[in-house]
C-alpha cells in the first residue's frame, strides 16, 4: 500500500467523525489496522486541507490541538472546534473523554 492509499483511507475515516465530536490520530491508525502509524495519520491531516476533510476534529490522544499550526490563521483549528460547540482550554479539548469518537466502536 502506498502512502497515498493510506492517506485516502484516513480521509474516509475522518469524514465520518460526527459534528461536535473529536477523535485521535492513534484511534484512526488502530481502526485502519496500523496501530503504530499515528504519525502517518498526522502527515495525512497536514495534507488534507483541500480535500473536504474535517481535520480540525483530529487531536492527539490527550485531546491536545497538536495540529493547530498546520491551519491557516492563528487559531483556526480552535475556532472551527468552537463553532461546533467544543470548548477548548489551553489548546486542549475540554471534556475530551465525553467528546471522543472511536472509529473502532462507531464503524463496526
């Protein structure tokens, strides 16, 4: 499988993340059967901005907005999350456990 194929599979999963919810790089990697590939999911998110993918809904395993520097504007990732009703405090999703969406549970 090429990186492009993997990235397209990542984008398919991210497009399923519900409005007002977040998931993590690792959860996506696990769902795709590549549990050690969270960083590759991050690379895919960095390249997703012109692909109709809600990349702002993907955060790290602790709910931190680690990808925020790859968005245009100073706080665009946070603004997009907040526009969906997600509270962000100190660059982290507030109530992350409650808002976390696990593709392995949702996409059975």
